[in-house]
């Protein structure tokens, strides 16, 4: 149930087409559904504009399938992150229209495509091809949440001219997500070029002294370019969600 459906229901109550008991019965399921191993927050789409997202890693295959199925019962669009192919197969058996994104390790169910504003798009920029799995997690997250996304991949500082070739697309974006491992320098470069919010995502890509993304994280946190916010290492989902919130503000 979304805000428009709630308004319609309340208008029907106001006009005397439904009574209070009918309204309460319709709203009752959109609270917490306790299924023993999880408490599903069905109210989240009303509060935040998108249903509870399932972090699949650490859950059993059957738990993931059950949670996603129940979310799909009440929501047209559902997202599961850090999902394995075995998890997807179990979900697919219960939700036939589920889709698996191998690189991003995402499960998506998208039954209602939100109208995107092409003039207010999110640019997802990756330093290297090795950063693409995290970049794709960010991009697909933003897309299922109703955003136009432009991908600009493999434009890291080792060949900075590659980035400049896409300057117009980056400059015209409403929000930029910059995904980089190694030393994470690309976020500072982009942050120094544009006057838009830049969400930096450090990745665990790199040799030993990168410390599984810690070097990139610290570099991004210490950036001298203004307007950069940093999410956790490999957290493409968090970046996509934050960019979506910023992009939907008016």
C-alpha cells in the first residue's frame, strides 16, 4: 500500500463508502509480521517510500525465500541484496517473476515501474572494471527505487582522460555515486569537478596495503574536495538508496 492508496481509502471513508472497521482491516496487515525467525516491517513502504530491503547474506536459503515471498504478497517491488544463486533459485520457485543480477548479487521483483525523470538522473561512476559489482549494486538499487541511472565505468585516475571524456554527463547529473578501490582517489577528482552531491563508495579491491578497502575508505573520508559523503566499504546498496532519496527531493 502506498500513499495514493491510503488517500483513496481515507477519501472513501470520508464519503461514507467504507466504515471504520473496513479501514482498520485494510491497514492492519501493514505493521509487523512475525514469522518467528524474522519480523517483517510491512509499514516501511509507507514511511520511507520503498519496502524493507532483505540483506540475504547470513540467512539460510529457506529464510530468504520466505521473507521475500511474504514481502511480495504486499508490495509490487522488492529487493534482496548480497544474494547467492542458490537463494535466488529458492525465491524463483515461490516468486516466478524474480530476477537475479549475477554481478551485483541482487534479487529484484519489479511489478510496477516508477516514472523516471531523465533530467534528474544519478551518475554511477566506477574507477575500474573490478569495481563494477559494487557499482552495479548501487545502480540497480537506484533504478528499482524509481531513478534514471547513467553508468560511467572504468574511468579511474590511472587514465584520467577517460573521465574527462564523460564530463558533460557527470556535470549534468543530479547526484554522483563514485565507486573506487585501491587508493580511492576518483571520489576527490569528481568532487572537485561538480557542484552536485557526491556519494563515495570505497571497495575492497586492491593489493595488500589497501587493507580490503580501508585505504580507500580513509582516503575518501580525508578528501579535500567539498560535497563528498562516504558510505561503508562495498556498500553499493547504501549509496544507491541515499542517492535515490536525494534525487527525489524537490
